[in-house]
């Protein structure tokens, strides 16, 4: 049976990266990490697929617009993604 690793957000990933990389100072590591995520965002905004070996695949998926209702006032709204 395959076990799933717990989900991590950006700050959790940065903390674990900083713990594993003791050679460089924290500011260099943090700027590298932020630049890495900027590059991911740029590539995904261009609808490019990104594959990180032993980590995962990131890709955008175009979804059709749909109507939903606001639970507070029951007003129908058009949502686009």
C-alpha cells in the first residue's frame, strides 16, 4: 500500500529546506527558494507542465465557467477559473 506524505505549504517547505542546507546562509536560501516559486508561477501562467522528479507534476487545467450561489444571501454568481 502506498503511503501519502503530508501536504506542506511554502513556509513548511522553506523551513525543511533551511534545516537540510547548512552550507549557505538563510538569506541566500530564502531568495533561492522564492525565485524557484516565481519561476513555477511564470511557467504555470504560460500553461506549461512542470515535473519535479520524486515530488510531483504541476499543470494548469482550464475549467468552464459555472454558476454558484453565495450562502449568505443566496445570490447567484458566475465563477470563472
